[in-house]
């Protein structure tokens, strides 16, 4: 998979909101939250399940490679078919290898985007998950770099 270097220019206030907003990740003290091991029924809750079996640290659950992980906030709806909505936060891992069908964060001609990698007949495409948007072919002339593979999507219900 090509990993060409690119220069991403800072966005000024006159331009529209970027498609992705990069957020940092700094592993700190564990944040242990209650974790119920009992299955959650979609019907009526069971009073016998009113106990906590252990705690869950979301950093441990969501971040496999702390030194290679960052977060981005999505702006736009080109990936709604993949369950990625505007305002969602993506967990992105640079340690994973990008491959066909993986969702990635990439810089293309100075703009960050989140798309699914598609390789067809030896050609590389960044494919949206919304029929209102066309796939983007990554040509040899393009400035292109994959920043990482999306591993989790965090969004409000």
C-alpha cells in the first residue's frame, strides 16, 4: 500500500470546516469504570444482575498501540453506511497495515479524509459509504499518505 509523504497545510478560518479534526491521545492514569459481565437483555432487566463483576478501562479496550494511536472527530456524512456519522470520534491506529476494505484516515492533496480502501484492477480508490459521494481514485500524481486504520467509532445515541 503506498505511503507517500504529504504536506497538510493548516486550515484558516475562511475555509469551511475540515472533514476531520485531529485529537491527541496521551495515555494517563487508568480510568476504571464499572463493567457488568452479565449479558444485557433488550427486554426487561433482571434484578439479580445488580452487581459489578469488575472494572473496565476504556483505554485498555480501545487502544491496542498507545504510541501509535490518535483520535479524529468526523465532520460530514460520506461514511454513514459504515456507521460513521458527523460528530463521531474515530480511534485510529498507525501501527496497523492498511489493506483492501479497511477504513482509513488519509491525507489526499493536503486534505484529511476518512474512507474505505478499495483496490480494483491494480488501481487504488478511497471509497465513501454513501451513494451521494463518488469513489476517489488515488493517482500517481496525487499527494497521498495513509495516516492510520480506523479501529473504533465512538458516537452518541
